[in-house]
């Protein structure tokens, strides 16, 4: 009996039918997408980064398609593609928070949704345009794409699927209870307990969590010196200057990594191109209409510029420059994601602002909306390439996966505005500009590190103080030196790798947030590594499906649901 057309569960529609795709689209867009989206939005508002929704959506999507047996991996991949796109777009709703911090008028919701949709669709097209190069020819690893592919294969085991869903559900329940309790019990608020931050630490582990603590402690230790030289006022939080150094640290490390990537990847690509072997025929599942794809990219590039100018009043010139830069950063960042799983979109945003400033830009508001093109399109393009790497390993039809990503962008653009407006209405503290607040005024639960970075950089367009450039330059030098030493010494011991010579990317996070946030992240990282070390995990189970990772993902989702529930209840109480 063919399982692809006769599923185990008789109520399931036949694979490939319109009812089959309707089921997957509804599950990805309206169920798992909003769940992953609210989690991503909450994490970006509270922390300033979010854990990708691929693992969560892939796991729960496999629960939907389990009745198809091994063939269900393609359906689960479609679901996770749509849901992860919703999550990625939802997390970038912090652009509205940045507008609030900068005192910019909020455009009507439909205009912002349309603008984000145009940019997202453009990013999808650019990402697909580079897929044959990065995925098929260069065959980059794309670690997260590999992990999701392994997860979707492994979850054809019903027993493993049940255990994984149970662990994720347990974490969600604990996160929900913790989030509700923190808002009611002063003691938990006093220690700034954050289930989502601790959960993020469980997911990323000690080798990333501990360097974040080190970065936070460095900022605290250097504060008296910064006050003495006039870079900080006595009541300022350390991150008011440390975020610039941290941004520079990322840029310095990224320069070294990208130089090595191109030094290794390009010669290999030339060797393969010069080989006399005939070009193999394209498999059916890889086929994409290139002419239509190019027209898609051109249409949405023009639509982005037209929408940004006609609806949001942004200058055509700066929007066009931003659109052109997407083609560069989608390739550069795509290679970075493919090799290291790191997408330095903050660096891309900063470089874009610097380029626009060199071209005459002085309006921070224009810089934000033009920079948003890079932020959204590059993030979406790299997600597209990562999802295509998953599909490449599973043999999932590429054209269909493209369509599911488009559906996710449509829903995600709407959810980005909905979740941003919901969180900012329910928690007015999110509207307060933390870049000008003193240390004792900083909100405990809402670090908003990404917004802090965006606004802090844009304020430099009109700031005459030169020490900000000096701080970035110090960070660039420090990041480059640390990364060169790490490449040379290849530290293996935990002390050297996480404390003495930590990854610049992980170290920089401590400069973007307040120290308590770093401490909870580090505590979660240590706990997660200890659980993984002591737990007897099956060797055939991907690392992303370890108990610590799944429970941590549940904590994040539960805490996010608690925040949304409390916010909605507060809004209803105010209205009534």
C-alpha cells in the first residue's frame, strides 16, 4: 500500500491533493506560525534576539503529518517553512518600537503591513536567486538547516515524536506558570526572573551563555573608567557605551570570518567550474522557472521603493540604495549562515547606515526605514537559503517550498504589526527610549537589545560626539584580534573557549543588555550543558532535540504566552 496516497490516519487527505496543501497551509500559517511568531516577538522585545522557529515548527508539524509515515517529512517541511517565516517576520516588529523610541509618527497599520510585505517578498526572491549557488554548487552546511532535516527524519519514529512533544509541552507549562507568577509575586520580580531568558540559555548552552555573562561583567568593571573619561554619566547603564563596542566586536569578527570564507570558498568554486565533468541534469524537485524568479525579484524591488516612497514618504534614492545593498548582503550573510549559522544582520544594518550617511543621509527616520529593507530582506533571504538546504537534504520540491514561504511572509508581515502594537499597548514601558534612560530606570524584563542597537546607531547620524566612532573602532579591533587568536589557537577547554578567549559574537551580547539578563542567560546555558552532559541521549537523535533544548524552547513559548495573556487581560480591563 502506498503511504503517500493512503495515510495511516484515514481522516488525513491524500498527499498532493488540494485538501492536503490546505491542511498544511492552515497548520503553518494560522496555528504554528502565530505560536512561533508571538514567541519571536516576545523574545525580541524582552531580549533582543530570538531562537529560530524551525525546530519548534518542524517538531509540531511532524505531529500533524505523522500519519503519512516517512513521506510526511515533506509535509512537515512545508509547515515549518511557512511557520518559521511567520516567526522571522514577527520578530522584526521591533522596527515599530524603534520608531516609538525616536519619536516618529506611527503609520497606519495597513501601510506598515504592505511595506513589510513588499520587502519580505523581495527577500524571498533574492534568497531563492542565490540558492543554486550557495546550496547546490557551494554545498554549504547550513547547520540549522541540517538540524531541521535530521529532526524531520527522526520524527518519523512515533515514540520519539511523543517524547519530544511531551518535553516541549512540559517546558511550555512551566514557562506559562513562571510568567504568570512573576507578574504576581514581588520576590520573583525582585530577582528579575525570566523563564524565557533562562530557556534561551538552555537552548544555546554554556559556551555561548557564559561569554554573555563575561561581556556584561566587563561593562560593569569598565563603567568607572568610562565615567572618568566622559563617555558615560554616573547614572548611565554600562550598555549605553558598551553596545557600540559590542557592535564593533561583531563587525571585527565578521570581517575575519568572511575573509576566510571567501578565501576558501571561491577557489573551490572556481576549481569546480573549471572541471571537465559535464553538468548533471537538474532533478525535478529542484526545478524553478528562472525567468519568472527574476521578474519576481524585479517586481518586488520596485514595489518596495514605490511603497516606501508613496505611503511612508521616504526618499527614493536611499530606498534604491538599500535595495541594491540587499543583493550584496544576502550573498555575504548567506555564506556566513551556511558555514557558521551566524547571520550578522546588525553589522549589515550598521554598514548600510554608514554608507547612507556617506551619501548625505542625516535624517534618522529615513535611515531606519531604509535600513529596515536590509534588516528584513537579508533575514528573509538567509532563512530562504537555510530552508532550501533542508529541502535539498530531504528532496522536497523547491517550487512548492517557495510558495509556502510566500504564505508565511504574508501572514508574518501582518503578525509583525499586530504583535508589536499588542505588546506596546499592553506594556507601555516598551515605548520608553532606553538609550536615554539612567541605569536605575532601565526596565528589568524588557531589554530590547535589537531596538537599542538600531536606535543607538541611528542617533549617531546627528550626534556630533566623536567618541562613539572611537568606541566602534575599539570594538572592531578587539573583535578582529579575538577571532584571529581563536582561529590560530583553536581553544578546546571550556575556560579558554568561554571565559579567557570567548567568541566575539557571544561576548557582544553582554554589551547589548543589562547584567541581570546576561546572568539568567548564562545560568540557563550552564544548566543546559550540564543536562546534556549527564543525560543519556540516544546517539541517533539530533542535538537540537536534546531534553535541554526542547524544554528550553517550551519555557520561551510558555513565558511568551503568559506575557500575551497578561497583556490582553490588562487591555480588556482598561476598556471595561
